[in-house]
C-alpha cells in the first residue's frame, strides 16, 4: 500500500487549524513533517491518527 502525503494546506483544512498551529505541533513533535524538496509534507495516516486521538 502506497502512503499518501498531504500538503500543509490540506492538513489545515482537514483539522480546521491554522498553518501556525500546524507548525507549532511540528515543533513540539505532535506531527512529523517530511521535507521533500522545498515542501513539508505530512503522512495522511499520521494525520488521521491525530484526528482520532483528538475526538
């Protein structure tokens, strides 16, 4: 199964958060961005786990 990556904009939309919140979560280790080229991308599976944990 191939992992899907999400952009910061997609993650912010899914979680209804700001880019600053996403950046802060990354700095605290709550989400782990993957640097691919010049972009920070996020594994969809990790974001879905984060969504489940916050319910």
